[in-house]
C-alpha cells in the first residue's frame, strides 16, 4: 500500500462520485484509459477488486469502501493543510462541506447566506438528508460539519450548541383541541399521529413523551417520509403531528395549522453543530462555528422569545 499515489486516490474518489470511468476521466481531465490503468494498479496493489461494474455504473465493493474512506480522509487532511496555509497568508479562504438534517433545511440556506455576507471567500457545499444519512456522511468524511438536533452516540464528535429547537404538536385550526388550554396526554390518546421514521429525532422525542403510556406507543399512527408530507396531511385532516416548530412558520402565519397547548410542551431541544473529533479543524470550520455561536440562533425561523411565551402565543 506504500506505493499508492494521490493521483490514484483522486481517481478512486472520482469513479465513486460519477459511477463511470469516462465521466471520472472528464472530471479529472485525464483519458479514460489513464483512469482505468490507475484503478487496475491500485487493485493489483491491494490484491482485491475495488469496484463492481453494474448496469447502474461502477459500485464500490467492501474493499473499495474501505479504501475510499481512507482516500476521503487523506483528501480532507490535504484540504486542511491548504486552507491553513491560505489562512496564514491572511486570505481567510476555504471550502466547507455542511450537512444538515431535513428539518434544518428550513433555515440552513438563510444561515449560509448570512455567513457568506461576512465571509464571501468561504464557499459552502450543502448536503441535506435524514438523520441516519447525515450521520453516515459525517462518518464517511463526506461532510465537515453537521447541523442536527441530537449528537450521534456511536461516533466520537465535538458538539456545539447554537440555538433552541422546540417541538410542538400541530393540528388543523378547526380541530376539537385547537382552542383548549392545557391539553393532557389523556386528551391525545384517541388521536391519530402522523410520524417521521423510526430513529428520527422528533420520533424519539415523541416516544419519550408517551413513555409512561405504553398502550399509546404501540399504536401511535402512520409514518410519513418528510415534514412537508406530514404538514400537508395534517392540513387535510388526516391526523395530528409532533413536529419541529421551525418547519411551520409560514403555515402558522397563514393560519393553516395550529399548535395545540399541550401540558409539558413545547419540548425544548437544541441545535448542535457536529464535527468529528478525530480530524483536523480547518480555518473555514473554525470561522463557521464561531459565526454559529455568535449569530446562529438569529437565523432560526421563530424567535426564541416567542417559544418562552408558550404554545398558546405561538398559535395566536
């Protein structure tokens, strides 16, 4: 493995990203035969096939995934060196690969725009996925920082809080509980919930809320794949939902949804900026994390002062 070159590692990454030798060659500004030769040389060095040729394109084998993880790590460290040198020169330039769970898409673009107004020389690539996809991207070093509501437990990370994340129960404005104060868990037992997938942060929080009502946990309701689908289903009268208050700003203003005044809610979680603790921190990462600490909360959809006032004021 000592004879592997950076050019060969870049070729492997390009094949992984494009799924085709020809497209990888175009991306690298090389010929197809040159990329094929580099792949062959690495496979001979490893003694294992690194990609399977399928109808959908080149797909990494288990051995390929192991080597690609190392290739991404090497590329990340080299980028750290480049950005550190640029920072030492006073340029404050760099690229940041930012990941965000799907709930964060409601504020991430606004946050990025605010950051780049004061840091125009730092380019940000944004990845949006569900919780498991975002954690996997962080694990595979495909992103530098992840914005999420709960740090992963199976990955050693640095986690920095940058804002409050309230979770509420929503219903159509004409729902029987919409105008009732201090709705109890018992009042909710007969309600059909519309839920995110198992393992999502909001799903876990709702299960904790109903932990002392095991019968309800056994039949909470129907799973749906996105916050947008859930909101549309609630507006159509298909049930109620437990959801991030950051996803419903527009619907509240238009009075298409109402927040139920449930005892013990909003459940207040926090937003974290997550990075791997076993990697070097680039200047771009440091600048972005500093920006989040100082100004991140101001880009969240609804002011934290409104959360503190209670769910009843959110409805009004």
